[in-house]
């Protein structure tokens, strides 16, 4: 469902871009004026999907305590506008380079619309006494995604972030007491999920992925 929603959002955004006209600066301004609203609209749907899935998984696990998952509000206005300006940048170099802009814009919209789903799951499970962590559900993906989701690994430490790449369709799913769960994430899986990595850590991770995946 999330993949279908993000695909619809990307299609709507690219259609919006195709309808812009004028100088590169005017087209960029049109994107800055309109794409944030489109992302907000589809992000609401993404959050709603996450909460529905959360409640369903909690019920299947037989949770006996009451908990109402909440929408997670993250103000990403500044970061989104910077990303839109980056996506439109090729127009300033070559006004005919719509393919580069479309590619960048698609990546941006997909990432931003998928983000609320993951954030809602991860934040709510931290606040839910019946939850023990979250796991990554991959749609295939790259070696990194496969490794992070391997063996149904459960991330219990709050320091674990949801590592993504362009057009990543993985989701976070809460894990509850009484439900099916895999082992806690390994040391390497935790390291790979950290937000910032040193060059040595990135090299070690690449070697590990090449050797095992």
C-alpha cells in the first residue's frame, strides 16, 4: 500500500513539473510553491496507513493493554525546500534537462512521502508499553536493505535509525510481546543503522555486504 501511495505521489509531482513553464527560475519557484503542499497531502495518507497497520499488528499480537497510536509531527519545511531547490538545479545549467529534474524530484517525493510511515511506526512503538521494538520489512531492495532486515532482526535500541537509499520501499513494522519476532539486531545491523558513519565504518560495511550478501 505504501509503495502504491508513493508512486501516486511521484506521478502527481512529475505531472505538476511538466505543467510548469517560463524561465528556469520561474519553474523552480513554481516547484517551491507547490511541491511542499503535495508532499504534505500524501504524507497524511502515509501516516494514516502506518497507524492502521500498527493497530492491526498490535491486535494480531493479542495486546491486552490499551494504546492509541498518534500521528508524528516532524517539521521538515526547510529541508524539503532545500531538496526541491536541489532537484530543480539542473534547469539552471540546461533549461532542457528535464530528465535530471524529474529523476531528482521523483526521488525526493518518494522519500518524503514514505518517511512519515516509518516515523509513525518507530515513534509509537517507543511509547507503547506492549511493543518491544521494530523490524524492517524489505521489498527486495539492495544488499544493505537485505542485511538490515535479515532473520527478521528486531531493533530495540532507540539509537537505531531507518537507513534508506533513493527509491527505497522498505517499511518499519512494530514488534509486540506475544507476537512473532526474530532475534535482536546484530552488532553489524545496529552499526549499519546509525545515522553517521566514519569512512572506516563505511568501508567495513561495504566489505561485509560484499562478503555476505
